[in-house]
């Protein structure tokens, strides 16, 4: 029964993020299209954000979604996986980092209501986000050749 509930919960999270939030973002958020494709990403230097995004997506067999690339880049930079736990922790980090948006609030609320086993990690992610530098205004298309470790240092060093 527990596995069934977890499976349903995961399906709802995917529905909320990929079937509701992503289409809404395409409509309401100012256009901020990702300028790169997978061939370009793999051609960037090893250790660069672009190359790391390529490997992140390939490892998980995920497509590059141009309107969702910023979200996937945050997974790469913050080291949160695409699991249910990783998604709610990523969004908890973002909330702590003063990013208040519908996807952030919806995911954190959904996680808080349905994932009590992740509460401690969500709180830790929130606290970590509070202590980090904001990166919400970064120009993502211009960062693909930057070394991921250097960008992480800019976020986590204060």
C-alpha cells in the first residue's frame, strides 16, 4: 500500500510540475528561451555548466526542454536529483533563497502535505537557501561555458 501511495504521489508531482506549471510558465512568464541544444551542450568544455547539463539530462534520459532548462540547471548547480525528494528540496531551497513563485509554493506545499518523510531534508534545504547568495537574475544562456564549480562557489560562498 505504501508503494502505491508513493507512486500516486509521484504522478501527482509530475502532473503539477510538467503538465500544469510548465505550460502556465510558457504563457505567463516573460519569454526566456534557452538558446542551446544538446549538440552544443556536449561541445562545451568538461566541467562547464553546459556540459554538466548535457550529462545530467543524458544520465536521466530526459529531454532538453527549452522553457524548463533554467529549472534543470538549478538541479545541476544545487546537486538535487529529479526524484520526488530532490524536487521538493530544490524548491525548498529556492523558497529559502527568497524565490517566491507559483511553482515553488505549489511544490513546497505539496511536499509538506504529502511527504512527511522528507520534512527534515526540506527544512535543511530551506535553511541552506536562506544562507546562500541569490542567483535569480543570472543570464543563463551566457553561463554555459562557465565552470560549474565556480558558479556553485558564487552561490554557496557568502
